[in-house]
C-alpha cells in the first residue's frame, strides 16, 4: 500500500545502480508530502492512457513515477503498471468498437498467439530483470521509427497488404505478445505496425484491434503477476483512475483526427520511446 513506501524504498535499494541511487536520494531528500503521490499518479495515468490509446509507449511515464516516487522495485512497478492497463484498455476497446473500428473476428484469431506470447513474457519479467534488454529494444524502436519516416506508406497505404502464411502470423504476434508481457512499454506501437503490415488495416481499425489484444494479454499478464504477489493495488488503482479518462479522450481524438494524426503520433512516440530505452540502458552502466 502507499503507506508502506518506506519499506518499499528499502526493498528497492538493491535494484538501483549508483546513478539511479543519486536520483532516488535527491527525490527523497526533497521531503515531498505523501499526498502528492495521490495527485500525481492519476495525472500521469491520464497522459499514459491517452498516449497508449492513440499509439503506445505511455508506460515510460508511469514506470519512473512508480519506481522513484512510490519507491517500488522495478519488477513490482512493472507488474503494478499492468493493473491499470486492464482498465484503460477496456475503456478504449469499448470506444473504438462503438464507432465501428473493431474487428472481433481478427481479434479472436490473433488473441491466442498473443496470449501465449504474453504469458511467456510475463513469466520472464517476473523472473529476469527487464533492464538488461533495454538497449536492444531501444535500437529496434528507433530503427522502426526511421523506417516509418522514410517509408510512410508502410502505415498509410495498407489496403492491399495481407499476410498469407498462418505460421508467420502466429510468430509475429507471439513475439509481440512476448514483448508486451515482458515489458509492456511501447507494445502498442508494435501492434499497430504489425497489424498494418500483415493485415492491411488502416491505423484507426488497427487501433481498435490493438487495444482489444492489449486488453486480452493484460488480463493474462496481471494474473501471472498477481500469482507472484507483485502488484500494488493502491498505486495501480490511482493510475487507473486517470488512465481511463485519458483512454476515453485519446480514442475520441484519434477517431476525430484520423490516420494522419495517428501516423505522426506513432513516429514521434516511437523515437521518444527508443531514446528513453537507450538512455536507461546507459545509466545502468554508469
């Protein structure tokens, strides 16, 4: 619970390398009143819900707050963040489907490989530190963004494209699901691009399927994290309060602005997400 921040902070000490320890000590010595957390978590949740509903990568806002301000160890913060994901993906799924941008048939088809991947990824995240893979994921994310900048038709001209080999479809969405179960942050970007490139969906329809898939494996991942006792419900609930509102506004904004808006948003968030991952990987080596 939030009232046990001191214990959580002590437990977190062994997870931080020196540069993160200095950041942590700076924040703690500011002597911030605890009520700030009650205000800040919903605000950050709102921003993350909006970003994840339009594109992805919002978890890079929520995870630092959970780690540095709430004092949660990284693995606990990762699990707690997923708790809020269940709520805002439920909201965004409802909005997209209500406006005709869902595809239940395709969602059901891709759910199984995504769930297998998410289950494997969540187990790996509960056992292994996610930070070790940050640099690789960061390089891949920036490379993907550069590819989209130089070849925008990969996302914008997709009506003719459809994957033909079912085993390849399973592999693609198993790997995306694994990443989502393992790290979560930025998985929406991968789902959008995967759907656009393998099933010929425009970005609005891809978003409808994306949030439905994300909801499915978020529930699955939360069950695994709950089994390992890694979810802090109080912090997760405060994030969810803001994230649900952000998801509602994000879905309506995406529908109103259309695919061009989503495309530019995806590229910007992919670059920011990749740089964030690379930066974090380097701070751990200092």
